[in-house]
């Protein structure tokens, strides 16, 4: 990495550990990014020895960690002075003290290390994977170094408003993954320099609706004559799992040949408190024979292949777009989603599935029942869902659009450092329009 190369050097900084939607994007981007044009490096703020980070390393991509002190950061963020007070000024003082300690004990060393990485690897472009308020360290390093910085706004709707206002002027370009994330940025941050919407994508080769895995039913103990309604999501408050269980009560009264499959863990794993609570609720409602909990799985295409209906109806948790929903659509599954964040940017009510109000148990159960009872309708909506993903959410096509922007801002940095001859103004914008057509 220290030698000059004709390729554009980009540093992609992930705010988490390579999990969820941002993690899926990272995997897809590095798979389809044109390596003849770009030389990617990935960085995480804290050390993660996970299957996701190992998968990135197996792709031959350098993976760097800015700090190993995750436990201290977690303590300061979630436990230090965590008790609330009726006095607003006291709560504000606690937040300020918490921020100052994080900045002094964690952020300063990470900024210093990041500046060293940028210089040593002669990085042309910084790409932030997830909303900007998760990236105060990288945004500050970009500001100090003068290297162009792109933020891929993948979520964070309604969150971190103060940090966003502070950091937004330091970002050269925001790439929204949905109309919902674009609105959130533009309506709340008038200092936004430039905004482009490029939808999150799905690997259509990986998610093939013609693939069948009947052996998975046997593995999971699901009878062959039962239809499967699936919910694939982390067990986080507001993600809609409680409402899904409550909707099942009404469904099983009217349709017995069904199994509800829940895929995902909470932060503590398969035996975490959220998982235990949900299992106890299922037991209390007398639904134990109808539910299967499998924890987190890496074989999501195979899991989706055995579903008859996919459900994702978060309530207070706001989705940027919802990668699991896109993957289900790619597998030609009819979906039931809530009117939440970017989910309606992918779903079309009555065409790819049904959109219901968040928290409306009656409408949720009615929509699922309708799809269980009407196989012809379910099949038609599933085919429409696949077609919509092919048109708008093909990750390979959308990566080409990202490359145009990556190249434009990389060239700006190279021109500023006099490493390349001038290019025609506006050429990248024209190329982006051509790619989008």
C-alpha cells in the first residue's frame, strides 16, 4: 500500500463490526468493486474477531482496527452515569462529561491513528459506512487531513441530531440508501453540501428464487405440510417482534397449518434477555408448538427459500431501507412490512406485498392470513417483488453508480495534490447519469 498505484485508494470505515445492513453492503461492495480502478482498505473503530471481518480478510482486503479498547468505550457510552434525573441541567452535564471522557480517552487516540493510516497509505477518499453521527472520529480526521469524505447514509433516521449538525459541513457528499434517509438528512441539516440517492442492493446471484432446500425443514423440525412465516432481524426493542408474536395469536385461531420462524439474536446471543423474554411470551400465549427460534444464521438465502411469507414490521426502530426485506423480495417472497422509514421505498402495497401501520396487530394478522390463504395472490406478489428488486436494487448495478462518485472525489484529491493531470469538469456527473439510465 505504500507504493504509488494508478488505482484510487479508498478507506472504507465501518461504524460497527460488519454486521446487519451496513455489513452486508460492505461485503457486496468489496465483491463487486472494480479492483482495476480502486484499491480498498477497510477500518473499524474497535477490534472485532468475527466471521464478518474474517470474510473481508479472505477477500484479500486489508482490515485495520483503530482501537482495541471497546470495553471502556461501551462502559462510558452506556453505563457511566447512566441514571436519569428529573433535572435537565444535570442530565445535560452528565452527557457533556461522558462525551469529554470519550473524546479524551478514546477519540483522540483513534484520530491520531487514523491520520497516520491516511498518510501512510496515501488515501484518496474516505467512505463512511453508516450515518455521520456514528463517525465523529473519521469526520474529524477527514477535516484535518483535507481528504474528501463521502458518507453513506444507511440509517440513523431521527438520531444524533446535534452531532449531525456539527459534522455535516465536513462531509463532501452524502449517499442516501433510500428516499427516507435522504429526507432525514436534507430536512434536518441545511448545511448538507451534496446529496445523491443510490439504493442499497442485493446480490441477485446469491439470492436465487429457483433454489430449493427442503432438507432445511427437516433440520429445523418444521413439518412439510405447514406454511412458514418468517421474521429475520436482530432482537432489538422496537423491531416488531412483540407485535409479530401477538399477531400469531389471531392467525392460529383461523389457520392452524403454520409455523412462525424467528431468525436472529439479541446482543447477548441466543440466550440473551430479549430472546428469553420472547420465548416466555410465546409459551405464555400457548404458541410454543407454532414457533421455531433458530438464533442468528449465515445461510439466509436457504432460510428464505423455505418461507411462504416474510414479515418485518418495526415500530419505534426506524429502518433506513431494510436489507432482510430486500433479500426476501429477491427470493420472490410476498412480504408484509410496516409504514416505517425506508421500507415503503422498496415495498409497493398490493403489488409486492402489504404495508401496514406500525403496531397495528389486527391489520398485521389480516395481511399475513390473506397471503397464507391465497396461494395465487402470494405467488403473484412474490414475482412482482423479484422484478422490483431486479429493476432498482441490483447490487452489481448500484455498485457501478457508486464507483462513478468514488472516482470523482478521488480525482479531486489527486488533483489537489498534483498527482494527476486535469480532467474535464462535470465528466463524473455525466457518467453517473449514463450509469443510472
